């Protein structure tokens, strides 16, 4: 069996911010579309607070939520108590169509997941924001950029942004 690839998907600002008051900081339809294209058909793993901010399971994906609350039950969602448990659940049940799992946040989960991650789908939003949730500083020596795509702001997306894919060296 092919080993499962663990990937992070994240959108960060110029000051590494990812959220405030359990919400995203920007409305970028292009990034939402990008996120959907990357993750559809694959398992997504998230912290309980990120799940609360989304408010529903995302369709056409296996939704896995990490919590310390042993009593939590959410229809359409698998509940686990650690990132390792989430990844091994996916590795044990990977199908022919998916050998990649996506860690989709938030800050607490990214902090612990980074060391386990093979690839990062990174959106950089080229503006600074006041925030209470941040992505960890990436150590440049550990990552190679294999794809990069800059987009100017436009009528639907009010800030310029760059889509990158980073692979662990
Ligand atoms: N820009 C982006 O790409 C992006 C993506 C995702 C999220 N966000 C933002 O990030 C923010 C949320 O991040 P956050 O750090 O506050 O929350 P989070 O990482 O989404 O969730 C934290 C929760 O996960 C559970 N958890 C964390 N570590 C655990 C562990 N080791 N074992 C078991 N359970 C664990 C706990 O749930 P319990 O409290 O239930 O025990 C904890 O309260 C929001 O502002 C959101 O909008 C941004």
C-alpha cells in the first residue's frame, strides 16, 4: 500500500495571521475555490474550534474533528482525540482514490501537525491583519517550493494573494 501523504492546507497573511474570534480574516472566493479543489474527495482533519467556525461537515470529504471532549458527537463527522489518531484512521482505511489527508487547521492543530507534514498548500494573502490565531514560522531550510502562482486583487478578491505548494526537503 502507498504510504499516506499528510498535507496542510492554510491561508496566512503577511504577518502569519490565520484568524480572529474564531473566524477567517478575509473573504477571498478564489481561495475558497482553491481549497475545495484541493480537498474534495480526500479526508480533512481539523480542530474542534475550526469545525465550530465552519459549522457543518464539508461535503464529498471525510470530516475528522480532533477534541479532548470524549462525549462529543456530531452527525457526519468522525471524532478523534489526537492528530496521530486521525492520520492512522485514514491510513488504515485509505481507498484507491485517496492517499493524501489534509490538515485544515486551526492554529493549535497546525502547531502540532507541522512536524508530521509532508506538503503544505499555502495561500499567502499580501496584507497584514490584527489576529488572535497564527500559523507557525516555517523554517525555510526544511521546505522546497514546487509551485507558485501570484494573483492580483480583482473585483471579487479584494487583496492580492499567492498560491504555493511546498514539499518537505
Ligand atoms: N486561514 C486559515 O487557513 C485557517 C484555517 C483553519 C482555521 N483558521 C482559523 O483558526 C482559528 C481557530 O484555531 P484555534 O487554534 O483557535 O483552534 P483549532 O486548532 O481549530 O481547535 C482547537 C481545539 O482542538 C482540540 N485540540 C487541539 N489540540 C488537541 C490535542 N492535542 N488533543 C486533542 N484535542 C486537541 C481542542 O478541542 P476541545 O476544546 O473540543 O477539546 C481545542 O480546543 C479560527 O480563527 C479559524 O478561523 C484559519
